[in-house]
């Protein structure tokens, strides 16, 4: 389900537009805090510092060397209030930056390289495959998610408690297919 972000996926599942969704732990956690009856079916993408897939990026000609240099700057993230904003906030803080001085704007990853080149933003979070697609149009200043932990679940498959309890066999088969697909990939 392609959506504008994790919160939109949660809304689609809760609204019964789809039965299963994949979102980040921040969006799922926010829904669970609001007592929305959801159930985790499986983890999906896992951040592993040994195989980084998400990066803090700047323009190739930028004077920014580390996340501390982002004080007072604007950073693009795929969705405000989501995991990638949390990651970039943690990265700035981990490098001694002043997080309160940083401004975040929502920006699709496909537009990141152009926004950096046009100096509309100073930095951004960029995940694969968009990072590789940007090539020399961006420069990494670090594997962003390392600021959270060396390994954690970045995305989680979930559904409503009602759907999962009424469709146990389908849920089991969906989980088996997700695991098989993950092993294949």
C-alpha cells in the first residue's frame, strides 16, 4: 500500500481500506498510545548498522561535515513526526547539535537531490533505493539510524485486532508469505 507515510497507513488499516499494513514503529506506537486496537503480525525491514540503508545527506558542495553542523538548518524528511524525523533528531543530538534550532519539512525522497541542489534544504534523510538513485547528486554525512541503535525493526506489519482474530488462517498465511519473501530477498 503506497501512502504518504506511516500515519496514513495506520489510518487505512483502521478505516478498513486495507486489512494489513506496514508502518514504522513510531507511527504504530502513536496509534497504540491512543488505544487503537492493533496487533503486530511480523517485523519487516530491520536496521542493521553492518548493512546501512538510510543516510543523512547533503549537497555534494555543502560545507556541512557532520550532523552538528545542522544547527539552525532545514532538514527534509519523508514524513513529519515519523521514524525518519526521529532518526535525524537523534543524529543531530548524538553529534552535539542543538535539535531545538533545527527545522523539519516533509519532502518525498524522490525530490531530495533537487531540493538540496536548489538550497531549499540543507540536509535530508534518504533511504534506499533513492540514495543509490541520487548517486553523486548527494553526499552522505552518516548512516542516520545508527543514532538510534545498531539494530532495530524499522517497519512492522500489522492489522486490527478484530481482523486478525476473525481471519487467523489468512493472517498466518500472510505472515508465512512475508517470512518466505524476506528469506528469498
